[in-house]
């Protein structure tokens, strides 16, 4: 079980991450939806805003052997993510701290941007999407999950929960801008990607989560 890699060293240590991972994997269709759209090829995966690096664990569990690099601004989460990767014995997988408003490292493959975009303001979102798209290889995909500005009950619930996550300290930054789907599509098309229509990826959660898949033509 993936969650066991997040158990504390001590029997009496803090198990909050262990229980969080258990609940996340049981209730949120994020990783199942992403892996359905992620080809099992040799292209490495860059996970922007990786948090605890769960995508890397689920990739290996589901037979995706390509390289994995996760980046996140939260150094504490990166520390625990690194420990968990080591405990799980995952090879060709690493996590590093990075503020996504800074230049991204070189990469040519698939790119994931999962549940992080709305923590940036609109101009920063555009810059990040352009930088992410530039790192998608020919035949590679950009996988984006984000809440959207839809104005319904799910939208309001998501905004409230995100703000509480920031106030509680779980998230290092507050939510800043909930994008509209046409704005995302426009940026990615201008970057040379073919963009599918966003599809709902709420699952059993009350949140307003949508998956957008964009691909760079192979030839």
C-alpha cells in the first residue's frame, strides 16, 4: 500500500500524512484519471506542484516505468516525499523544491500540472502553462487538473475549502485565480498543443475538479 511509505519512523510519530494519503487515494479519482491519459512510453514525467509525490507512486504501481521528477514550493512536503520515495524503493524518481514562478528545469516528455494552477494569479498561470507546454515532447502530453470558474455549488465549495487549506497551513499559498476553460485552451493552442475538451474529474469529492489533456503532435 502506498500510504505505508508515509508512516512515521517512530510508533508514536505523527500519522497525519499516512491517513491523508489513504483518504486521498480512496476518494479522489485524480490519479486514476491522469494515468488513463498518460501513455506507457519511454517519455519521462515532470510533475509541477507535486506535493507528496503521489503521482510517482501510483505510476509505478500501475506499471508506468518512465522517469519521474516532482517539483513543489513546499520544502516540508518535498522532504516527506523524498523519504517516501526512498522507503518505497522507487528508482528513476526524485522530487525537488522549486517555486513554480521561477524558471523550470530542462525537460522533454510528459508534464503534469495537478491541482496547483489556481494558486497562481492569472499572468503567472499563463507563464507557467507556456513553460510547461514548451517541455512537452513530440507525441507527449500535458495533463492539467484544476478547478474552473463555473459559478455553481461545486465552485463555491472548492473556493471555501482551498481558503481553509491555506489558513490551516496545509497549503503554503492562498488560492488566487480560478481560470475559465477557454482561457486555458487558448494559451495551450498558441503553444502548439492540441487540446481536448475539459472533462469532469470530481469523483466522490464535492470539489470542482476538471481534467484537461493537451498533446503535441508527433511529427
